[in-house]
C-alpha cells in the first residue's frame, strides 16, 4: 500500500512524555546496561539533524515528497532524543546542549567533510542514489524499531515500556515511508538495485556506528541482540531486507552481529 504522506505530515508530532511518571525510576531504576544503551540511543536520535545535513546535499533534496517527509522525520526524531534524555536525567545522568555539543565535536574533521564527499558521489550517480538513501533509511528504521522493542522487553519497566511503545509507533511510520520509497525505486531501475546492493554491502554499519565509540556500539549490539530473542530479531530484520527488490541474501545485520562478536560465524 502506498504511504499516505498527507496523513503523515498532518499527524507528525513530538512524542508525548510529560504525563509519564519519571519519579518511578527513583523507586526502581533501570539497569546500568540499559542506561548505557539509552545514552547511545538518545545521542543517535539527537544526531538526526546532522544525518539530514548529509542527505540534503544529495539528489534526494529535489523530491518534494521526500523533503516533506524528512522535515517531519527530523522533528519527531529530535523529540525521541529529548524523551530518552529525560529518562537519563531521572537517573542523574547529564544531558542537554553541552553534552550534545561534545558528541558532535568528538567526531572531528572527518565529519565536517562528510557532506562534501557525499554530495560529490551522490550527484555523480544522480537520481538512482535516492534508492540507496531510502533503502538505508528503511533498514535503519527497522533496526531502531527492533532495538527499542528489545530494550523494553529486557528491562520490563512500566514507565520505560510506555515511552518506548510511543516512540516505536512513530518509528513504524518512518520505516513504512522509507520502505515504500525504496521498493518503488528499486523495482523500476536495475542500476538502482545494483548500486544499492553494492553500497549496503560495502558501507552499511549498524545505526549509530559512525557516531558512537566502538565500545558503545558493541555494548548496544550485545545488550539488545546477544540473547536467544536477539538472534531471532537479527533474522527478522535481515528477512525484511531480503524482501526489498534486488537485496536478497545480503545478511547485513547477521554479518554486523558477527563482526561485533554478538553471535557466532
Ligand atoms: Fe527515533
Ligand atoms: Fe525513526
């Protein structure tokens, strides 16, 4: 079914969290492992505007449906970062502008030239690059959706679960947009299929890998995917990728999990 962009732009909203009982974390705090995951997740969500910076220099910016989506998407992701920061704050973990600035500065000069490199490569490729962007987005939204689901299940904390369920509902809509665009663009262009397959195989890494220190990415993967249910989730995301035209058999998530030592070869 085609994605209803009109309904999405009208319904886009900051995830509500003011009504949640954050005081409940004082009686029953989250585990250290979960808080470490939330730190990374909040940092990733708050970095969305920088991902958007890198994408608007590509041919994706010429498509008004895509830019309408990206406008709302960046807004919703911003509030995911804020909502997760609220949970960290309730545990006495520092958040706010000073922290976000440090996360961005830590990335150094490579991050500053990234949009220039991306602009050159993507504009040489032309409109077929949009299929790479949309497929990448779908995979990352599926991964994020799965990650929040695993965190809620592992911690089984009523307030965290309530918040994550609200965020997950928005992540589902993000995934639906990216996947519908990816499917359409991959179906109609053989070059887009070949290019996307190549780019994913060569460059894809789990969400946040370009932002987080290696040890934090490893912790995130291990905490969320290291158990039996995590192994099932790895296969589920890979199966979703398999269903996109021309992307069968990549095994991206499984390969990343092996690389991070989360599962055997
Ligand atoms: Fe998000
Ligand atoms: Fe999202």
